């Protein structure tokens, strides 16, 4: 870039120099008038000598000679008087000012035209990219890359490629706060509305999501902004797919991820999208096929009443024998006892868990007075009943114990 600016400066100086040379070496109007006067006098002398030769040779009469000589003298007098009274036109000083203006305006106009119509931005981006790639080839570890990029960007801050690489390096190093700040710097260095700007917005939204851990307001705003500039942005569509999947809107998740596939390229990004689509399709299949269920009836033992509590809820669990953690669970209003329900695969606490994958399960009921899982003093529970999966018999759970 230094060589380029030096060449531009030399060319502009040369162009201005021609204008200044014309200003510093103008043609003197007074000198031109004096030279013309001398020419007129010399011509008069030559013609008079010729006339005298004609008179001596008797080719003209004396009267003709006197008449022609008088005319020549009158013409000489008129010419010399006009030149002696000559004044430089007032426009000459105005012309000098115009030359000064042109000499100053020429380099300014050249620079403005170059910045407006030239390839200045593309050239600068190319140089920045070359410098950034050189840094990546020189370092051997991620911390070294982060340190080198910070040093380079301190000296050359107008480098969106460098800020982008630094942001991704921070994210890989699990420094999400610094990564978000670097993405914001990169966004401030690119042209708003460009493809690069839209792609950065999508990855910025992704960084916010990793940092916040959920779809916060700023994450949703960043996604909407990215899609506003580029409706096919891969990062933004991937996030929308995750959001729909978490909401169990599997059709929408598949749609978002399929829209992102054509521009995901090959490699890990494409593989992740394809795995997400397959998982969503599997969940759709499971939701359309309820599979094996366990029919349950829950009631209170005669004479037992629920304690007064605004937070009391009924949990019905199914778990493996000897395991503390339930595999399937549902939460109901304890005030509706007695009631009937069916435990299904949709109540699995972990995605992909199916009732049909187990031969037997232990089922029990628990009234939690505080409204949260976990046994506490005063809660009401039933005995655990082992159920053979696939049997058609209904499980009767009777709540008959008060925890001490």
C-alpha cells in the first residue's frame, strides 16, 4: 500500500506541476507589444527604401512618391501609438487566479474520484487478507494467534478480516465475551448491507446465543437483523431451527435447516444440519406413533385428605428398578384426584427414550406440596408398582403415605 500511495502522490504532483509552470512562466503581454512595434518600424523602413529606389529610377513621379510616403508615415504613426497605449487585459490576473485554483483542485479532485470510483476498498481488503493469512501461518497455537492478531489490529484497526478471525479464535477458545466484542468491531468496519455485513450479523447472533445460553432478546434481534439483509443466511437459519426444535416444532426446524443446507458447503456445517434434520424427522415419527403406553389410575386412600397448599402438584413417575432417576414423568393438578392418565414416550425426560425399550418399569405417584420434584417432609406418596411393559392391565396407584 505504501508504494501505491507514493506513486499516486508523484502522479498528482506532476499533474499539478504543469499547471504551476504555466502560472510561473506566463507570456508577457508588454514584451509581445514591444516586439510587434519593432517589426512595424522595420517594415516601414524597408518599404520606404523601396519607394526611394523607385523614385531614383523614375518609375514613380514625385507627387506619387510624396503621397505614398505620407500614407506610410500615417500608418506607422497609428500603429506605434496603438502599441504604446496597450494595457494588459484585466482578465490576465483573473486567469492567474484560475490557474492557482486548478492547481489546488486537481489533486483533491483526483483523490476524491479514486475513493469514489476506484478499487481502493477492494485493494485494502486484499492487503488486509494477505497480512492476516501471514499471521495465521506464523503462529503455532490458538493463544499465539489471538495475541498476534491483537497486536496487528492495534496498528491496523481498519481490518474487518482480522477482527473476524480474532472473533472466531476467541469463540474457539471459549472466550465468548471477547469474541462478541471482536464481532462488533468487524461489523463496524464493513459496509452496511453488503454480503459480508449480513454474514457477520448471523455469526454475531450465534456468538450471542453461545454466550447467553438461550434465545434472549438480543439474540432474537440479531437473528432478525441478519435475515433482513440476507434471508438465506446459514447461521441465522440454523439458530431458528434450534429454536423451533426446542419448542418441539419439528416441521419448522426441518424447514429452517433445509433452507440453510444449499449454502452450508461441505464439511462439519453440512453434517450438523443433516444430523439435525434427521433428529427432527425421528421426533416427528415418534410423536405420530405414540408407541407403548402405561395406563395409570391415581387416587387417595380413604380418609386421607390433601393438606391446604397453593403449590401442591401431582407427579407420576416411571423408572427402572433400583435406579433413583425417573425416565418418564408428568405433572398434574393434585386437586383433580382421583384421575386417570397414560404414560407415553412424549413424557420421556431424555430425547429418544422409549417405553417400549424396557421390559419392566416401576411406577409411583407423588404429591409435592412445594410444587417441585424431590421428596420433602409432609409430601404424600404411593407405593411403587412394577409394571410389565406391553401388558394391557391398568396400574392402580393409591397415595397412602405421608413423608416424615
